């Protein structure tokens, strides 16, 4: 009986050791995968930074002005073509169709009942 108990205990310890080894193996694999993702993220951030630097170089106003002068053969805009703010017409009032309808309705005197028909009362 004691021998059977010892054998069961040894098999249980071997099973536990195997389970712990499996957990350790999976944890190591997950840590390696996480490190790989961190490296990929860092590389992508570096590429984004490089692309932004290249974009700012390509979109610099001095470079665009030089390319426009070289390739477009355009004349500079004269300042007399621009007007002033005082010559602009006044902004039109925004349309308010509901307010216009309300102003055309007859005004009821204070103390009198309003005889404006609504959909809730049947007219006679």
C-alpha cells in the first residue's frame, strides 16, 4: 500500500513538473512575441519620423517656390489686384422662414383667446 502511494506521489510530481515546464515555455514564447512586437513598433515609429522629415523637406515653401519659378513660368501676382475689406458688400441676413411666417400671423390682444386654428380642434 505504501509503495502504491509513493508511486502515485512520484507520478503526481512528474505531472506537476511537466505542467510547470509547459507554463514556463508558453510564458517565454509570449515574452519573445511581445519583444518582437515592441521592436516592430519601434521600427514603424522610426519610419514615420523619417517620412515626416522627408515630407517637411519636400513641402518647404522655399523649395516649392523655387520649383514653381523653374517649371511653371508664372508671373508674380501684383499687389494692386487685391482689394480691401471695406469694399466688400455687407453679409446678407440668414433666411428664417419660420420667423417670417410668425411675423405675418395676426397678433392677438392680451385677454382675448387666440382664434388661430390648430390641428387639435375641429373648425365649425
